[in-house]
C-alpha cells in the first residue's frame, strides 16, 4: 500500500478521489514530497472544468445587447455565397519627435576670453578709482 499515493480529486467538479502510483503525479517542487496533489489526468480535467466555469460566468455577466449583436454578425457571415469581410487597414503610428537638446557651450577661448578679462579689469579699476576719489575728498 505504501507504493500508492492518494489523488484528492474535486467534489465541486465531480472528480472522485482515488489511489494511484506516484509516477502518475506531476512534479511539484513547492510540496514537501515534491509531487502534486492530483494525478495528471484528473489535474487536466480539473483545470478544464475551471476554464469552462470561468467562461460560463463571463457569458452570464455579458451585456445582452452585445451578445445579440455578435450573434447577428456571426449569422450574417455564415450565409452561403457570402465573401469573408476584408480586414481593416490600420494607420501606422507617426514616428516620435526627436529629443531636442541645447547645444553645450564650450569654455571661452581666444578673443572672447580676452574681452571678458578686460571688462572685469575695467570694472574693478573703476570701483577702485571711485574709492580713491572718495578718500581724497574727505
């Protein structure tokens, strides 16, 4: 009896629990013994039943107007002698605008540097001259 393992089944979907050899169980590393709780065949049946139940819920919650419109389109397309509709063309997305960056200003060289030094020197001399003139008046 130790060479058999219990498949838990599913009461909700009518899958009976049973004993099966360990080779019939999928590998499940997160489990303590490394095997799944359902045999491979019943796991496949269980996941199919879950999918069908989800589709049924989705259909039950669907808008009746949309369901009727889809049925009418499907019926019209199924008419004999009617050509299949051509797929719509979609416009290509425009290319994105390139990123604009400011031009990097390099260090001042040559004439521009000389002019700036002269202006700074003239300003400093002018303020010194004003200070000297003030000191002489008193």
